[in-house]
């Protein structure tokens, strides 16, 4: 009798979940962004939001809440698809290595990757440094720490990108941290640093205008909008770097809801207006489905873990 009753409860729950999913979404969806307005992740989400809202016939309400508590808020929300968030390299690949982070990697489900913004290494336009080989030669000639590399905060993908060069060629840089990618670019433009490690959305327009020189991009292949810019892989540097943006929902969210969200965002990525916004913002759209998104997050987590240990940042 107890087993029959338990089975009945499970079947009733599944039936209720199925009926709920069929009505989804029946109210606005809150999209939590763990970043202040104007950053690459915020821009990525805002590019696609109007199209997603139109496709779902419900408003997607963006709420910016910088900090690690944002993903925690999403993972502890009801798994009904009405509170979603975005995972990036920082909060799903780097931060989980810190035991003080209040969420675990299994607390969320990846729905779809919408953008993948690679890092790029740049130099002042009048610099003699034109390739990774030039950088390596100059670093070896000047000795450890002789080249100053501008990054955003230490321990972020901006620094980790340059560390990949150090690792590949057994050289050492001196890192000059800045508050933003914009400040890094300003320092490069002013010739205050030898190299700048930034994301392509910040550096791309300056490279195109020949205001700075692009040395290499940390992507699997050359970018369609910058085919003349070689990849780091071509120049002997293993590993890609940058920040991805993957839509997340709490674990336990019904598969049907995940599917509805995935299809809406996928359709939005094919929208001509979204494609034009992405081009104007120099943010590469980069679709990956749920399984491929999980694999991308796992690879990035492993890569970040190795770099964090190498730099002695593991707490």
C-alpha cells in the first residue's frame, strides 16, 4: 500500500510538471545578470532579450546584481524557468575553485551558449612587437618581468590569457592590473604598457582603426570580422581564453521548460536585428546547445583550475 501511494504521488507530480511546462511561460521571466550594466555579459544578454521576449510572448526582465550571490539566488529559486541567469568564465569556471563560493557546479543546468568573447593581445601601434615570436624574443632579451602587460583584475581571464604565453614559452611578464578593459586599452593607446590583454569587444574597434596592433586572438579559429588577426594557437600558444555567456536555470527545471528556453534563444540568435547588434558591438554570437555548453564549461573549469594552482591563487 505504501509503495502504491508513493508511486501515485510521483506520477501526480510528473503529471503536474508536464501540465505546468505546457503552459510555460505564463508570466514574465526574471533574468539575473551577475554584472553591472555595460559589461560584456550584460551587453550579450541585452542584445538578445527583445527577440526572446517577442518569441516567448512574455517579458524577460533583466536585473543586474553584481556578485557571487546572484548565481546563488538563481540556483535556490524555484526550478520553474521563471528565474534564470547567465554563466560566464568567471562565475562558472574560475570562482568554483574557491571553497568559499556559495554554490556548486551541479546546482544549475546550461540551456544555451549565446556568445563567446575571446581575449586578444594587443600592443601600441608603433610598437616593434608584431607577433608572439617578437614578444617572446623581447621577453627573453630583457629578462623576467621586463615586459609590462596590462590586464583587468589579477586572477581573471585577462591575466590568464597572458599566462598561457608564459607557460608556452617559459617567460615571465610583469602584470599591471586595471579596473576595466577600457582602462587597459587607454594604457596601450598611451604607450604606458608594452602589451594589453583585453577582450575582442573592447580591442576590436581599435585594431580595425589601426590605433593598436593586434598580436593574436585566443580563439579556435580566426574571427570572421578580423580574418587578418592570427590566433594564438597558430603561434604556438595552447588553449583558448575569454568569456562565454551561457544561459542557466536551476537544477530540477523540467526538460520541457529547458527546451522552450533553448529554442527561443536559438531563434533569437538567428534574428537579423540581433546579428546586427552583435556585429556593431563586436561581440561574437556563438551558439552551443545544452550538452555542448556543459562540455565547454567543464573544459574551462579544468583549464582555469590548472592556471589558478600554477599562480598560487587556490585558497
